[in-house]
């Protein structure tokens, strides 16, 4: 690696958690701030705060991007309704790993008894002998999604909410978001339960407390049942922003205690009784250790003691995770085994014989299995592309899906064809792209390959799997070293750990000095690499001001002149949005140098490079075309997008500099990674791996983190996420060797 000595230590990443102390009326909060503790949520919390409350206000029928988003939301609602109907129809007792029956109070009493040692877990949570679970129930098919018309709250509803907010001392600009979040009768809901304000993205608990005191006066107190229920649900929402689909019951009650809820157990019980949250017990199984044997003296109906964990979660994510497990079991078990129902074994073997190495392994695995996992770096993308081509050559309806239009173009380039047979995940789910649907509402395909699979959260994964017809093959391909999804869950990592299907590991390394550097990071080693062509350059810096100065110099001058990569093909990546060397500070400096202007429309000018977040977890990059009475006109992934004026601040930001979470799944000819000295808490091995692997030809590292960088690579793994997918799959799909 070459080194440039002229540079400096940098700035603050955005604080990962806001302290829940003090009181006061809520103020309009920046959607960038998040109360979730995970540094990994810096982008996902952004997306959630930026987009959730605004979707209902969208008025862009002519915008292809937004109509796709609305269709996705409608499809999600249909999915949840269908799952709920299917669960309500199930008969028999509840299996381990599913929602408990019985009164919430009884459960919580049992939890306390187990934790205190008064009762063994088996007797506290004893259930009737479970009925056999169906291996793969046939899901009700969803009709092809149709873009929903925008249906924001009316002017009268917003005005009524604004009046309530004024009485509570809350800012009036929360009115539209509050009316959208609470729905019909939002003003009455707020008056009867002021803590419902916590359902609005960006509102914190001390702000809701101040609002409640202003409305309720002497009636308001920390022991109010409404407060306990609302904070319980809010904590689970924050956990979802940080990637969890559920929380350990003890962790939830501890968090409630930290937020001055006098009786956390009672608050959880009330939330369960009101249906705000669900509670589960999951058996804790150690791989390779058999379940405890029943003692001879025990009655035949008694269960041997087995450790359990009690989890609580929001229905939205719990049902999506259960639906995903059921759908994956169906995919694994429904692949036709008899000859004559498609390409024969000899046909597949012939196709595999024309390939080599891990590509041939992938083709053989897909031939005989409904679900296959494929892992590898950037260079390994050629292998799933070869599988799609081979399957199409055998007469199968083969499709590949990526998470961005740029990824779709890269895949088409690997296949040496146009974009036929490829789609984005969002386009596939909305119906705007892909093969269309059959009479049952399933996707009309025989093989689906999803690239960048670590970006799948439980909801999008559940919708994809539910959309597959019986007998279809699913291949999930991705790099397990990158950052996980912006939304809740860790689908790809859970499936790898569950070992429920074949796993093909690519043997194709990423080329060049950047590939060598990133490969070492993946195993916890930050190695020096030879870079004779200045493929990797380290730029030490002393402070944040120098970090910003050197970054602008690299993008505007050094990289184009020395490497030959133009400014528009160079991407800056930094840990967070805030701080003196975060995305805001860097974008301000880069705009001043690269596209100066007055920023008349929300700080934007024609030609500005921007990121548009139309929905949680979806970031599309583009440029500003113009602004008029309709709103801000963008070009994102080659499609025109119009963002209404009132949504610009929440959904659009400058994008010369991004966070690694926004950049995951994308790549550029050159990347400049800025590591501020006071943002070291955000660094981890997956973060460094993701950021350093975004540059195809060149990587510059503006290094102010000093020894925190090698320490993060060697010692800091991904932040844990609490999920239930492995537990839900275990009784349905046996583990493979």
C-alpha cells in the first residue's frame, strides 16, 4: 500500500443512542437521529424515520419509483392479513417456538418463577403433547400487486391533530405525520392516550412524556398503564430498527426500568393483554447435544427439563418470520423428485460438465434441491449468473433478482446479455418487473436466484418465498462478510447457521490488491498489500478538518488525475451522518467544490448527487434535474422521480458521501473511505469489509482511526441480532451435514 503523509484524524459518527432523560414537549426531530443502540442501524434507522410516515402522503402517480413503493406496502399488508388468517385457522396445541397460549399474567408469573429458581423450566412452561406440524403448508396465493393510489390523511384530519398537538405544546409540523401514523380518529386517540405520539417516527419517550403532562395535567404519572404499554411497543420498534425481530423478555423489562416505568413486568403484561405485542417460548438446543432423557420415576406425561428462553416481539415481524419459515420448508420439500417433470438428471449433469469448479457445484446443487445457499465475494457473482444461463438453456423459466438497478446491470454484464431475465427485488414484488404471475398469483418461474442475499430482511424474504410456486428452486447468493439488512432479521446468516440445505462456497477470489486486502479483513486480518498501480492508498490525517479537506482533494483532483477515475465515478463512504467528518459535513464540502449553488429548493440544486429513500431500507442514488411547484425532480436509476416539497427534507439527502449501510450491494470504480478518529465506536469487521470492498479499481482510506481500525477488524464481529428463524425451521427441516 502506498502512503501519503499529508493528512489527519477525523470526526464524530452520529450518536447511536439518545439518552432517555429529562422531559419536555416534543420537537421536530431530524430523521437521522435514532434511539437504537446499534451502530449498525445508522442507515436502517434513517430509512425507517425518513420514509415510514411519509409514504401515505405521496402524491406522485407519475413516479414509477413511488408507485412501486406503494405496491410493496400494499403487498406487505396483504401478506400480514393472509398469515394472520392462516394462523387463526390452525388447530391443536402450540409447538415449541411458537406463540404461547394462556393468560399473559400466568406466563409472566411462570417466567418469574423460573428466573427465581422456584420452578424448573419444564414444569413452569409445560404444554400438552404437540401435534405434528405440517412440513410445508400451501400458502394462499396473492394476486398480482397493483400500485395503490396515495391515500394520505385529509386536511380536516390533519387540522384536528394539529389542534391537539398545540394543546400539548408539540410542534405543528408533526401533524401530517401523526395523522398518517395513527389513522382514522388520530386526534381522539391522542387525547385519550397522549403516549400514542410515540408511534410517530423520530419522537422519543421524554418528548411524549412532556406532551402527556401538558394534556393530562395532574392525571399524568410514570405509572400510567398507557405509558407502560406505549413505551413497551416503542422499545420493540427501536429493536426492529436495530435489526431484531424479537427481544429477550429480561432485556425488555430492563429497558423499561431504565425509562422510569415503575413496574416493567406489569407493563409487558398489559401490552400482551391489549394485543400490542406477542410472547414466545423457544427451547434452547445445543447442537450435538440430545434433549434431556426422561427419568424412570417421572410420569409418562411429564416432560424432561429443558432450557427455554422467553421472547417478546411485535406481531408484524413475528408473523413474517413464521411465514418465512413455513415458506422455506415448502420450497425445500416441494421440489419434484420424479423423472419427467422438467430437465432430467442427465441434462443437469451435462450443463454442470460444461462448467468447472464451484460453478459446476452450484449447478449440481440446484438440480437436486429446492433451496441452495451460495457464498462468495464480488467475483463470485459470475457463478449464479452462469446457473441462470444454464437453467434457461434447459428450458426452465430462470430469473435473477438484485437489490438495485445498478446490480441488475452488473449481473447482465456478467451474463453477456441485456437485462432480460433479471429484475430488482422491489420490482419483482411490486409486479413492475419480472415474469409476471400465474393464475394462482405465484411468480411464473421455475428458478429464482437472489443476489446480495444478506440484504434480505424477514418481510421482503417472506414475500419473495410466499410468491414462489410449488416446485420452484430458490438460490440465495451473497457475501456473508458484508453488513446485514437494513430491516429486521438476518435471514441469510440464519439459514447458513441452520444448515438446512446445500451450501456452495465459491472458490473464485476477488482479484488484485483490493481483493487481497478485503479477503484478509474477512478472516480478521488487516494486511499490508502490494499496490504498484496505487490501487490502495492510505492517507493519514490528524483532525476532522484535515480529513474533510483531504477527502475533497482526493475526489476532485488526486483520483481523477493519478488513477484516471472521474469524479462522478468516485464514492465517499464514512461511518455516520453526524459529526465534523460525517456525511453531512462531507457532502457540504463536496457540493461547494463540485456543484456550488444557492440550494434554493431544500438545499438542492440541479446536478446535485442525491440519495432518495422512498421506503424503509430502500436507498436509490440519482441526481437533481430541476425543481418546480410539483416538487424536486430527480433521475434515480434512469427513472424520473418527483418528490413533493414537504417530503424532500425527510426522503432526500446529498450523496457524494454515504454510509457503508447505504453503499452495501453497490460498487464504484473508486471509493474513498473516511475513518474519523472519534467515530471508532461504529467500526466493526463487517463495516470495514463492506466499505473497503466498494471500490473496483481504486481504494483510498483517509485514516484517522489509528489502532482502532486493526482492532475492529481483528476483534469486533457483527452486532448480535435476536431472531427466531432457526428455531422455527428446526422442527420442519432436518439439518444437513
